[in-house]
C-alpha cells in the first residue's frame, strides 16, 4: 500500500469517526430536572417553565451541559464512546 493510499484511507476513517461522534452527541437521552427553572438557554435552545422532577428528552450534548451545571441528572444515557 502506498503512502497516498494510506493517507486517503486515514482521511476516510477520520471522516467516518467524526460522523459517528456527531450522531452519538445527537442521541436522545432523558434527564431529570433538579430544580424549578423559569428559563434556560443552552447553545441557543431555550427551555422554559421546567419543574423540579420533570423528565425531559433532549440531545445528549444538551444533557451533558445541564448535568455539568447541576441543573439536571441523567435518567438514561447511551454508552460512552
């Protein structure tokens, strides 16, 4: 296999890996809201009138931001890549 062929194969592999990561981050997950929230904006998405204990189905990347900020906890979460 030539160096050119290896570079092309590597490029295709990294493209597929990026697409898989994007698909994974957009996997729907369920989170439980930990406190009442009037309004919260995460990456341009606005959520309003969230009550403590309510379950929300959202994309994984949004759930991770809410968990990081102690606003929610995961009810279910896909296997980590």
